[in-house]
């Protein structure tokens, strides 16, 4: 399968390891990724909080570029995924807005490109194809799959059930990792509130870490750069602020899958985490 | 203003505010309700009562993380998250000073980066935001860690077709569509 790859801004910086591990895992699974040439930012929350037009027009350019390539899109970033999906729906729903966007871009939309999250793309490969690549089972490691908001809400753009998502558990099943039942999987991490309303975000991050600690998770698994930044990079700050002592490593889904596939942890970008994942990795002999 | 404001918000967000019967499910599921002055169901009630202007200066609009839980669960299919986006627009119009700090400032600095480069320049965005909030040293240790792990790029990586991105921004109209 060949897909138009839309990394988005985070994967070029803060979430560099998500980019590295997604590309590497995709290659080993026979998914051909072609980066969308000259892609732009989706606008994220800043755009939809500011202007409905920008919130549709920015992702619309990315959709149009992929249409030119004649390929469906893989968008590993949860925020980009939701903004692309929302723009698709709005362009379908509002012909007047579509006309304005087309005018501004000097491009037209046929609306035939589909947008996939990493969860959908991996799940589509099927359990057998994934199992065939697992050479280092993760038996004994307990993980809490964390979906956050943007992959599963609102229902119109959701890639899984909004209240009880299961795709990550399904994708990880062939790795024999123990996926825990827990209450935090679709709670909000606060996203960019960490910049504009820090104490509120720290509270939300603390709640998620607490829920994961209660079920004795050895690690969290995520498929969102905002969630990863908040849960991993801010864990020390949470500990300082609340007097807690969380030390829960946070893996990207692609990293954990890559480990099970026997790929080099360094190549998967595991050296750039704030909370050291070594202890969790040693449990499964990696 | 009352009558006009009410219908304007309704129109802009395309929502049927009258459908809300105050069940409170939005507030029950809201992860940030604890930090809001007006809770999500109260935001809807104030709109129904035509007292929207009280909302425009409220903290709740900028505490909302756009997690979409309210929208997902509303039994009347009211898209409250979208409604809050619309209220944010009116809030900035009524009180331009809100963009001096916090989330409205962050959004502004973020979009300025997108407008200029077509992509977000994370390091520049963070420095500019911290500077404007007069907290220059905030997250210095984190920034150092991220630079050492190449999680922050020193220089922006602009798109080639900046003209097209500029066209998007110049076509943006000052209306709350």
C-alpha cells in the first residue's frame, strides 16, 4: 500500500521520534510513504479557536496536494488528523465555504482523498501481517493505551469508538504486550493549555498519570505528539508541583511496535525521551 | 445587543441553542470544568437568556481545551465546542486586550508563525510567547534538554510556496463563520 505522508510540524521537531519510528515501522510492514511535497501547518487548535475559514483553508491545501498525488493520506499526528478530517467534512457540508476556499487557494477539490490515522493504517494491515513481523514479544510488560481526544472525538471525525476505543489494543495484540483496562484512555491531557493555562494542564496530566499508576502500568502508549509532550516532558514538573513521584515512560505506538519487531531502539528515537524507558525495555530483554 | 447577539451566535455556530434542556451532561464530562467560572451548561443557559455578553469576558472560554467531550455526549446534538470557538471570536472583538496573555496570546503567536513560514517554528513560537508574557526564563531546562535531543530545530523550515499560504491568510474575513 502506498500513502501520502503528512508529518505535520510537531513530527519535524518536538515529536521527531514519532516521525522516525513511523517511517521505520511502515517500511518494515510494506507501507510505502511518500511525503506530501511542500505541505503546510494544519492550523491546529489556534486556527479553529480564531477563524473558521483558516481552520478549513489551511488543511484544505494539504488535502489538495494529496489529491494531486492521487494518494490517500497518512496523518500520524492526532491533531493534524482531526483538522484534516474536520476540513473534509466542512468542505462537503458547506458549498459556499468550499467555493471561498477554492478561490483563495486557486485549487479545486474533488473530495476523493481519504485520511487515515496511524491507528487505522496499522489496523488495516491485519493481525496476521503484524504478527508475522513480531520477533521480540513484549510478554510481561503492562501498558496503558492512551488515546486522548483528537483521534476519537468528535464522533464525526473519530477513527474509533469515542468512548471505548480499542484499535491500539488490537494493533498491539500480536506483540503479546499486556494492554490494561483503565479509566484514562480518552481523557484530555490539556494540549496547548500547558502554555496558556499551565496549572489546569498540570492537573489533567497528573490525573492521567495517576490513573495509569493505579493499574500498575509499566508504560503509557500514545499516538499523539501533544499527549506525548505533556505526559513525558512535563512529568517532572507534575512531580514538582504536586509532590508526586511518577516515573512512567511514554512510548509512541510506532516505537513499541518497532521494539517488538526487533528494530534498534536508537533508530526508533528512544534516546530522546525525558522519562527514561530503559527499565521498561529491560523487562522484555530489549 | 441582547437579541442581536443571541441570533448572531446562533447563526454563526449553526447551533440550536433552544434545544438545550440543561441536563448537565456537558459539565459532568468536562475535564476543565473545575477551573471555569461559568460551567459548560451555564454557558448555554446564559446564551438562552440572551446574557451572552457576560460570557465574553469569562475565563471559561479560554480554559476550554477543545477536547470535544461535550459535543460528543450532548443528547440534543449541540456542538458546544464549536459554539465556544464562536464565542472566542466575539470575545476578542469585544475585548481586544484578551490577546495580551494566556491562550488567546498563544493562539495569536502560533498563527503568526504559520502565516510567516507556512509551518510552526516551535522554538521561535515558544520564545516569543514567553517574552510577551514576560516569563523569559520559563522552561529553560526543558528547552535545553529538547535542543540537546534535537527535539527543537534552531531555524525555521518554511514552505516553498509562501504565496499560497499568504493567500489563505489574506482571504480570511473578519467574521465568525
